[in-house]
C-alpha cells in the first residue's frame, strides 16, 4: 500500500484545482475563482509504486449555492508522454520533490486501477492514512468476463462529466459534479454493469453519498458476479 507523506505542497492540490476547474465544460461556477475545501475522496495504489492516484472530492462555495466536484488526479515524478493536454500543473512535494499533476482520466495507470476497483480486484484506500482501507467506497460489477485494462481511448469531457471509451465497447462514465442519491439498487442506472460510489461531507455538516463512476458494457458481454 502507498505511504502517505504528511508534508508541504507548493502550490497545494486545491490551489491547482482552483485554477484548472473553470476550464472544464462541466464546471458549474461563475466568473469568480472557485473557493475550494476538501470534502472527501479516496486513493488507489499503483502496483508499480510509481504513480500516486487520488480521487479528490472538493466543495466550491464561491457561487450562490455550493457545488461538489470529483477530481481524479495522478502524481508523477516525471512528465507523462503525450499527456500535455491533461497536465493540471506541477507542485513541489516536501519529500518527493517536483510532482507533475494530471487529470487522471487521461492517465492509463489510474484508469486501469479504477477498472480493477470496479471488478473487485483492488480495494479503495483511505485518503489520509497509510495502510488503511476506505470502507465507505463501494463497487459492483455484473459482467461475466474480466475487464480489459489496456486503456488506449481518449477521455472526453462534456457538460455532464467525463466519458472514457475502453476496450470491447465498454464505456466508463465519471460523474464530475456530485449529487447525493439514495443508496441501494435504485442508485444505479438500469443499464449499468458496474459502479463506484462513495461518501463526502456536505456544507451543512452531514454526509452525502452518491455515484462516482458508472460502467456500461456493450450488449452481450454481461453476466453475473457478486458486488462488493
């Protein structure tokens, strides 16, 4: 499991996100720069131990009403080739030195591990503590064949979120603007074959829960396997 370093970051993750979010088509804020606070999230481990993977939930209170965003990020010790368009910025890490921060939807390491999470082959890790599982993150997969993780498609943003076409006609949809929804079977769209859901802090001090990602598989490739 990845070691969490409690150290300085310049600029901080939220400062990088505040500059980047307004450029996204799914951004709901106004003309003012976002006023962000961390509201939740989780991590995944890179099997090679080289890439940091974090799903940050950030609440923006700059507008008339708060908006909560999901930002999957990867942290690398060197630039990712061919991914300049996905670079959010660089920061100086007090232990690891310079880190290149990417929109993780364009990073094949994050996409592969997110698919592995949906399938149940890896588990979500706590955002702030080393060697600790995040048991509030749930997932399911109803396919009868292993998911291919050799992601080569192009992630596409629209006003609703981000779509990632993965092999064999599969589409992974990330919800970028998070909305609380009742947990249970009604949480998932009828056509979904997999999902990731989690919880986050709401501005009123309560906890919200909803979908982070939904998997749609081409007809004829689904079967049954247990949810987790």
